[in-house]
């Protein structure tokens, strides 16, 4: 499959948001299963592995949301 149309503005933001949501959901499941003990560190590593840059403030905010 090839793209014949230009990528619309904001599509990268939507993709990144979807990636973050997926990582959070996966990490939340791992936390519930006992596979993750440090949520912030697990999220930090997974975002790094995915090439997603977040600030420390964003990371802690996301971790707080993941705990709820």
C-alpha cells in the first residue's frame, strides 16, 4: 500500500497519541499482573523504546492517569 495523498497536519500528533494510549494500556495491564513494579520507570523505558519524547512532568502526569 502506498500513500498517494499528502499527510494531513496533525496526523503525527494523532499517531503519537494513539501510541501513548497503547503503551499506557499495556503498562497498566503489566502493573495489574505484577510484571511492573515502578510504573514511571516502565513508562519512561517504553516511550524511549518507541521513540516518543515526553517531559518529566508529562511522564508523571501520564503515570498518574494510568494508576486511576
